[in-house]
C-alpha cells in the first residue's frame, strides 16, 4: 500500500477546479478512491452532488473515463460498461486490465438507486460501488433520505412546533449489501485516508461485486465549520456512530476500535442539524441516538467475534 | 442477390434471429409479455455459444436501458427488447440514450399501456415515447420485423440516433409466417464492425459522458440531436438501398399500395396495413379506386413524402391504434394533417381510433371506412373522429 507521500505524488485522477463547497467530503472520497484505484479505472456516477460539481460542460474533473446517465441507475450503468468489457475481452478485442467503480450518494444508493444496485450486486459484476453517504439529499437542499439519522433536522423532515426532525432510524444499507453474499463489503469514512484507500485497494483485488459505504460529513447539510470535515468523520468513528469494518466472504473484521468510545454528544454538538436534540427537553432523543449507536456497535462486536479471523 | 433461407418464424423469432446475426456485444433485457420471447430465444443463443454477446439479465427495464447506455457509451453494440409498461419504465432512459447519441437498437412489441392492464396490441407504448429522440420503424409482418432489425443497427450507428423497431403484439410477435432470412455472413458484412468515434474504453482519449449542461450549452446539444433526427431520413433510405441489394426487398420511409390512382386512401401502420391491402384488393375488384399509405418510419416523420403521396387523394382516413387522450385526434392523424397543411392541401381527413387493447380489426370494418370516405367526397358530413369497433 502506498504511503501518504507516494499518494501525493501521483497524477491527480480527480482534479481541482470543481464546484464543490469548501470542505466538501464527497470530492475527498472521489479523489482518494481514485488514488487507490489508479488510472486504469472507469467511473460511473449517479446524479448527485459529486456528478453536478465535477462535470459542468465543457469542464470535467475526471482524468479517467467517466459516465453519468441518471439518478437511480449507477449500478445498472456500470453493469453495462463492465458487460461490454467482458464481451470484448472474450472476443479478444481488448486486453487492458480495468477497474469499474460506481459512485452514488445516499439518496442515489439507499433510496432511488437501491433496486439497480441490488440487481448489479446479485448478478455478480466485477464492480466496486462506493456510496458517499452524507445522510441526506444534499444536492437538492438537505432533504431526508433512508440514511438520515433519527432526530436530524432536514428540509423534508424538519424540526417544527410539533415534529422533532426525522422520526425513523437510518436504514442499514451495508447489512443489506452483506446479505447479497458479495465477496467484499466495508464501511469507511472521509477523514481517514489510510482506511479508505486500503479498503479500495483490497476491494479491487477481489473479483466480483464489492461495496464500500463511506460516511461523508457534509458541512452544508450537517451545518458545521468547513475545516472540520475530516474531524467530523473521525469523530463518527470514535463515537461508533459509524463503525469502520469490512466483511470478506461473510467474515467480519472491525478495522478501527476506538481506545475510548466517545459519547455521541461529542459528535452531535458540532452539527446544526442536531441543534434541537441538544435542548434539555429533548434529552430522550439524544439518549435514543446513543442507545441506537451502542446497540449497533455491540451487534457488530458479536459478529466479529463469531467470524473466522482474517489472515 | 445472396442465397436466402426460407423459414417458418414468428415475429419474435424473426427478431431474435436478426439479433443473433447482428451478434451485438451486449444485450440487457427484462421479461415482459409479448416481447419476452425475443430475449429468451437470444439467451438460448448465448447459452449455446452462438454469439459473442454478454447477456445482462437485469432486474427492470429501467436497468435494461441503463445497462445498454453503459455498454454503448463504453464502445459496444447494445440491444434490448421490451413492450408496453417496460417501454414506459424505460422512458426516462430513452431520452438519455438519444441525448448522448448512443446507437442502441430496441425491439418493441407494441402492447397497450395500463390502466386497465392489458397484454394485447395497440400502439400506445410506442406513441408514448415518440418524442424521445429515437427513430421509430414499424413492421407489417415478421419478414419486415427481421429486415428492419438488420437495417436498424446500421441506421443507428450511421445517424448516431437510437432506433426502435416495432411489431404488433401477438398479431406479429406470435404469428407464424414464411420469412426469408439472409445468410449469417451476408448480414455480418452488411452490418460491418461498429467503430465508435469516442468511447469510454478508449484510454488514448479519455472522455466524460453525460456531463451537466447548463443554459450555455444545453440548447446547442439538443439542436444537434434534433438535426440528427431531421437528417436520419436520408440515412434510412441509403441503408434501405444497400439492403435491397443483398435481399431483393425494397424499403422506404413509407409504402404506397395502389395509391397513385386512388380516390380514397387509408393511412395505417403495422399489421393493419396488411389487412388493409386485402380490403383494397376486394374493393378494387368491385372497381373502387382505393389505396393505402403505410408509414414505415414514424420518426423522423416523413412529412413531405406523406403529403406528396396524398396530394391527389380526395379523402383520407387515418387509422390510429392509440389515443392521445388529448381531446382531439390520435397521434398519427394529427401529424398527417400537419403535413397536408404545409402543402396547403385541404381535404377531408377522418380519424379512426381502433384496436385498443388488442380489439380485433376486421376486413369489413376497413371496407366500411372506404365507404365513409366516398361519402365524404360527396360532401356528406361524417364524424371527424370515430372510435371503431367499440361498444358505446
């Protein structure tokens, strides 16, 4: 695996000049994923922040072949690209070794793109799907998604006089992907380049469908200071709000265990979307998030304990 | 003319046969009645190693078209088949495919749209996507379905415009007919290798496909796509002329049947054109000067060819196998009227909406339409829009 110095000397495959916000975590994810994947990579993207900010005609940030077709179909689009590749290789028309990576936000992955993603995973295409999960529809202005945590303030599940933000827990998409029996699934964060790039490298070394759910702090939608993006990601791991782990052939391995598991309030208090949760009268909401986080973490520890340790 | 093989084939089998001979790089498809057979038969070809195709059995028609878009953008030949609700579900992606100028070919077996749900023929599905930027070619029978498919791939790749080839559900798709199939090698050399100008898998020229166009570029790109459709007619004629040389069968944007000296004419597309030809022969035997205009190509709409063909006709009936639910005539009639208006041709044009949801169209009904037309020539008023064969 390349160290930071080596990575920084690579040719940029996702260049600057895009229209991402200051402190955008999505572009960080795209850049680091491509650093790990290298130039022999074809990218497909769902409609969303990443696509909108990086491909305003006649400009593009992508120094690798890139295709966007619609919102709900990155899984199917990259399937078509990979199928063509397989056909050409079989026909002896093409011999370059390629990676196929699809990017989708949580809206394009958890919600509208779930069917297309599920189909692609079930069919076993040799692809890596990376969800840059910022827990809401940020491109359209912070609407709630299936990934939005309970109690968060979004524009379609707002905090009001009688409602207290989103009323449902977030969906566990990583578990859904694991349930597809794919050879590699993982969770990572924007803010830990080593974790992300090593998981991408590992995923791409495996034949078949792979999925990485990358937790991506969004300064606009979560409302925090732009210089805190990486910190917000690391805090999500330190509080176990977003555990870092990977599942290889069904065997769980937690790739980061915080020495001291911080309370979720440490992460919550830096974000405007949880402002309401911090009011004393809403303590139950904060407690609920802590309990949800603890339950998920304990369940994960058990799954790891029940797994065959990886080499 | 090359040696042909005479076979008994249904429309679906004929289309699958054409696809086998075209040997596309990728077929992505999802089952739907009555088109299922096309891709089912094709999957058999894949299983038997008769084609080089990567078959992607997707989880929806939306994904079928999305995967075709991915494969086509990557540089390959991509095809699919569908019907009705499947075409409706694809609709979003049909616009994307044509906007990206990807030469995908789609076999559509015409079937009514829900609701109520119905699996039988009408043209509502194809008409629903008539503005999607796809060339639309209608087939009268299984032979035309086969011939149109072989020509479609060449048309699409030359024009850089995707093509829908239609048959009529069950009537053509499941009807067994005598058809002539070309030799594999003849089709292979007619179709030739696909050489895309720009494609994803070309790492010597890295491209971004599907970029965001804002008000400073979108209009120009749409204008180019519109122009490609406008000039596709000439390409369709060129391809037809090449096809005539290998098959002996000639095709145009439209077909005229006993039209040149006719007083009255019916305009009809698809299988009904075949029925109309028999009605015409019956009436001609009685000395009535009647004829047929069959648009083969509905997109691009052959406007001037249609008005030229109809200029000496005294009364015209358009048979619409779908209803636009727009408070006025069906889609084909409206466009025929617009074509006539451009040439200042003011004559009776009657619209017959018929056959919805597979309702049978009989010979006597078509003969009665001609009677209506002769009455209209005499100046006897007649409803402008008739729902033919419906209980009211």
